[in-house]
C-alpha cells in the first residue's frame, strides 16, 4: 500500500457512514425470506421430540392425502444420497483419525437429538405443510440418551452411533511430545493453581432465522439455492460435491442480505440440501423458513466445554507450565467445522499473551444426544482465553499479588514470538494495550467507585484480562496438514468499467460487517477515486470465482487482501495503457489522486481516460496487452493474524439477591491498521454484548433425558438493552500485521473473546472484597448462582 | 377467507386473509411489505414492530382481521417520498446503530413510539423501553446513542463511537 495516503475524510481510516444502511433503514433489504420464486411450495420438517430413539413406524399415507400436500419425503427417499459432510478431520494423539459418523439429511432409522429431522412435508402453503406434518403417524422406540459428557464416556454408556466404537470422537494431545516436560515442570513448580470450569453451551441466535429456497430449472438442468449463509461458495462445494452430486457449473448458491451469523450460518445444513433436492424432484421451488423454536433445535450450538486447567509458577511468579484437559461436546453429529474448534482453534491459543514455555493441551471430543455443536463467535479462542485468564486471576489471588502485575510480568514482549503451541505471533504490544486500558477504564479511580458502591450497600468488583486470537483464517498449506478438507484462501475479481467505475466481486460475505462500505474505502485509497465509484458484489457463486466466506475475522485480512492484489494488477495494467497514451515508459508512470502522470513532467491522463481506452482501444498497445480492465486474484495468507487486547469490567453485586450489574466496561484492542474505525468499534461493541450475555445470562439447558429446556426466547436469556452499559473502546494501539498488504488483523470476534473472563473476574473480586471465600462461579452468573456462592 | 381493509403508510389496502393470518403475514406476504421482519415465535424479539393507530404493536401478536379499518405504519413509510431518511433513521446511520439490519425496522418503529411519548428520554429510559427489541449485532451501544441523538440530545460525551 502507498504510505502517503492519510485520507481521513474518505478512504482507509475514514469513518465513512455505511451505504447499506439506507436499504436496511427503509425496509428495502433483500433477506432470503423476502425472496419468493414463482410457483414455490413450502416445506415443514417433522422433527424428533425425543433425544434418542429408533423409528419403529413412520406412516405418511393419510398425511399425504391432506389438502395441498405435494409429497412427503422420509429417510427412504435419501438412501444413496450423500450425508452432510464434515470439513475437518482431526488426528488423535495416537495417530488415529477421529470417529466420523454418517449425518443423513433425513433420519435413517434412528433419531439422535431433539430436532433431528425425520420427514419433510412439501405443500402448497406453509400452513398445509404444517397441518399434514401433524398427521404423520410416527412411532419412536425411545432409547436411553447420553447428555452429560462424562457419562457418555463411561464404559457401557448408550452409544449415540451404533457403528462407532464409543462416544469418543477423538482424544487429542497437543503438543504430545511436550507432555513429559510439562509434567516435570509441574513437579518442580513453586506454586500450582488449579481451576475446573464449564464454558457454557450457547446458541448463536442471529436475529434472522435460517431460510432456504431451492429452485430447479428443467430446461437447463441448473439448481439454485437461496440461503442464509456466511459462505455461499462453501455451501456450493459441500452440498454439490458431497451430498447431491451437482457440479459447480450446474449449481448456483445465493446468500443475499443475511441477518447476522456469528458462526451459525457457516455450516451446511440438512434443510439446504433438502430444498435443493426436493425442488428437482418436484420441479417446483421449495421454501423453508425456520421458526425461532426450530432454530433453537437445529442451528449448531456453540462452546460447551468442561475443563480442568493448571498453571505452574516458579518462586518469582513466572509462569513455567500450563496443562489443560477439556471435554468438548460435539453433539449428535459432526457439524461442518466442529472438530477443528476445540483443537486447532483452541489449543494453539493457550499461550495467550504470555511467555509460558511449556504447554500441554488434551481435548476429548464427545458425542451426545444433543444438537451438533460448532463454531460460535470466536470458536475455540473464547474457550482458550476464558480458562487461561481465569486461572491467572485465581493464581494472583492465591499468591496475593495484583492480577494486572502478574500478567505484565509474564507478557510476551519481543516479536515475532514462536509459542510452544505451534503458532508464531508476528506483532503485538501487550504492555501498550494494558497501559491504554488502565487509562480509558480509569482504573486509578476504582477504589473511590468501590467506596461509593459500598455506601449504597453493593459489592463492587473489578475484573481485568487480556486476550489474543488467531484470525485471518488461514494458510491453506498449514490447515491442510492439520486436517482441513478445504483451502482457506479468498478470491476477488475487480472489474473496471469503461467509464471508470469499479465492481468488486468478492468471496467474502457481509452479514452486518459493512463490507459494501469498507472495501471501497481501500480501493479509493489505492487509486485515488471517490468511494462511491466502487461497488461490492458478494453472496452469489455466479459472481466471485470462488470464496471461503466470512468467519474467523478473516474478511478484510484475507478477502480484502485478495481485493488489493487484484487491484494491484489493475493498476499495473492501467499504467501500461497510460504509458502508451502519453508515449512514455511504463516505469515512469505514477498514479496519484486518480491521475496517471509521467514522473518529472507535467504530462498526465485521468483514470477515466485510461479506463475508456481499455474498452475503446483506438489508441492502445494492442500488440502488448489485451483490451479490457478486469483482474482476479486469489490470496492465501502466510500466517494467521494476531489481534490482542486488554479488557476491564466493573460490576456491582447486590448481596441480598446475587444480581450482577455491569457498571463499566472498557476494551483496549490492537487490530493493526484500521480501515473504518466506526465499523471496528461497532464490531467490538457487539462482541462485548455477546460476551456479557455468555457471562451473565445465556445458557443452553438440556434435562437428563435430552429435552431442550431453553428452546425459545422465553427460556434462553438474550442480552437486552438494559442488561449492558455504554462501552469504552479504544483501538489506538496498532501494531500492523506484517504479512498482509493492508496490515490488518481482524476485529469481529475480539469482543466476544475478551469479555467473559473480565465479567467473571470482576464478580469474584466483588465477592472476595466482602470476605466471601469464592474462587469461581460457572457462567452464566445468574442471581441464583451468585447468591448461592455467597452463602458458601 | 375474509376481506380485510386497512390504511398502510397512508394508502388504503385490501386483501383476503384467513382468520389465523397474522398482521405481520398480511404485511409481508399479501402486501409485499417485507421490511417488517419475523425473528421469533414468542413475541420477544420485536423485529416486527409496526404502529397501529399510532401505537407500537408487535405485528406477530395481532391478527390481520383485528386491524380492520386501522391506520398502520411500517418501516417502508418512514422516509420522505424522495427517500430522505427521517430523523430517527438518519441518526441510526450517523451513529452506526445497525449492522445486519434485521432488527432495525423494529428498532426504528419502537424508537419512534418512544420519542412520541417521551421526547427527551434518559439513557436508562431508552434501554428500558427497548426491552422488547432484541439486537444481536450492536451490543445496543449505538442504538441507544442513535435514539438519544434523534431526540436532539448531545451524545458527544458518550463513550467512543
């Protein structure tokens, strides 16, 4: 990137207002449920209401005769059709590959979680489909269910999958060769702090429920799927290649405006494959719109780890070793990226911001009779951060030292830094973000605020923590070695039109991140043309050549880099055209402010002159280059990016009720370079909101029989406006990424990663300030749990 | 099927509905006004808030037939005829009060109802009023800020954008 660009009014660094807001604010967005295809029919899924059972009878004849019913599909219709594939194969610590069960589109003989789809009724109207589904005569021989992970691993436990040897998906050790050295370091430690904790199961709950519309064109044989996806190309790949056997050129997947994802819309779901399959079978478009109740039992859930972590310190309070054992819930089937979340997205982050020399991570992934669990905002990194930052806090309290000082003492301060868990941090400045946090959170004023709270009969606590994450997912050759069954590059096509306007077709997908605004800012700075001369097309496999989509805070770092590389090719070609127009040497051409000039002369041609010449090549170097101005680039990152930060939370606890209120929340983040600070702050706000939700409110609850008790917004506590405060956020500490052209690191997940430990650390601090011997409370910190902890 | 007639965004509208048809379905499917969204089935999320005879109503909790003869206002009718955003809409854009946009129509309609009754709400009044509107993207920070700004209050002292 040119270094002389400092355009705060527009381009990189400007808080440009979002152009997509106009349609969202005026009710003219185009979400998947707003799409209706002529002649479409509607599907309703009959889902299992038991957690585990054998289908003993499934009689659809009477239901099929009901008004408006076109056809009822069952598992029998999907015999010979592929199951839903898993995109990541983990190898365990003994060198064996994970156990990988079949995941049928519709149940084949057995149901394995409440919500497992059994039959699908397609009818003329949604109401007719629903009515007929109720008329299906279904008998299920209920089998004992396994819900608790420890119970699922016991000998003789009921098996979720009869054809697997047990409910253990894999037993992963990392780094296995370090295990003995880690154990020896623990033997030699001056102090060991141990903490057992639960990272509570969550449900992503983007406000837009999932929708799928399958369509089929008999004349061309082409299938089209409109779907609420974060990565339409990935859905095309998985569904086309592994489930339905449709080649890419006969399958178009469109993800239009998508109402939030947070990970839950990464994965390929049964309903997408069903609608595409049924549209062809019936020669009718088939639409499915999830109800929220259905979403709770069919969207992949998140987190759900049970962990024991141990931290070893020497006599000077230096961290000498870390050891952690985790049970990770996979649910009943392996969702698209599920196996990678507790392993490569979790174990590799266990060094955090600290120079702990020896680390060993063990993760046992477990099948249970629950909804599949997969990536949710942060995906593995929040689980790593939470346990690490909680055990450090506990260690500080045991040792009687200041939690911030203990962290500072152990910070990594020299970069690049190769961790003992396989990754190399390129840049960071953890001292700077902690200094900034202390300033913006006014930590110096905490004692006075605590005194005020105490006067009001409240306990006030301060919790601080750091985080590191690995974003910009991911180098393909590395993840290939780790078990990924796909590359994780991104592509962009930059099309310059004759009159100078630009359309960028990107494989990144925007579902709230504002790419339609921020991506043009980058090109505006590179070429020197107004932002509104650039449009972003995304969400359609017929546009960008390929795409891995948006998750893992990767859009700007990977998709933006692909766009930069394609734009660099555009500029290089445009300079050749400009050189021809001005009869100068290519090497003497400079591009600035949308104008090409010959170095050392006053000769220049405008951007539009060059783009016009490319398409009206009357005076053009036709013997050297082709007409036209369109370039494509694929960008495969050389490393992950490593955003980091320090967060502080102040809470008040009502000692009579246990109710926790968030009084102050501050976040100092290092995201490297920033393209649109307004959007970055919004991403952090949203992440903090979700993190506070996890810490105080949200929890997915199953009973012992596998009934999902938290299956509606009546039962699952989403954070509301009066549960959270204004947040103080700062991103002025910037250590640019060294290996992508924009120097950006990614900001989408930070808030959700960094905030839960801050909240819990703060509540423990509050209770200890009142002399309560409380060292840990599992999330969510409901009034009942906090009150019970206070009673000892 | 029963005929129902109401005024929507100032225009008379008529359609045939079943007794069980919800107002939100009538707006979205019969009239094609898809700006009003459905985010839940328990009347919790507020993505479907519209105004019926001037009051904020969750359109998923009202039957279309109950709105017979009513004046209904939806997000599509909030901007000027030339597309100029109203003060609340403009404040949401100015203060980045939306991300994915799905909760936004309900938020804007709720905010309008709030400001009609309480032209200068405090932060806590805004937060309390929005209890029936869920947003998963923004952490509510910029929504609250935008609504306070739309009410004419100075929000420059509020923590960073």
